[in-house]
């Protein structure tokens, strides 16, 4: 079974963008703003210095911040929709069908 692709390095860029290097030697520039949703990400959204303190946790192979916030490396590698957006879309669909 092949090992999952993880993040090897992160470099903060302008705004909420980061440049990521993955363990399969691919690189991507990703805007993390859609993923910074919920209370744990509030200080990261509010203070650019906190956002820029992002680093890679070598054991988890993903981006992390000092307050314990992290983002699933599979989501970033595959460019998946953030979970909160999927939940909101499902709620909107449910509201449309019941109204």
C-alpha cells in the first residue's frame, strides 16, 4: 500500500495564500481562506502575524499553528471543498426541499 502524500514544507505568501511542498515532490500555491472557518481559526484570520506563523508538523505531515489548528493534508493535496462549505450546502438543499 502506498504511503499517503503529506506536506513537507510551507511558505506563507500574500493574504491567506501558502506555497506547499508535498512528499511526492509536487508543489501548489493554495489560498487557505476558505479553510480558515470556525472558532479555532479566528485568531489566524484576525492577525496576519499569526497566520504567517504556520509551520509543518512532521508527524502529521500537515500545516499547523501554535493554537492547535490544522488542516487535513489530503484536503489540501486534492483541493477538496472545506467541510463547513459542504455542510452549509447540505443545509441549504434541505431547507429548499422542506420549504
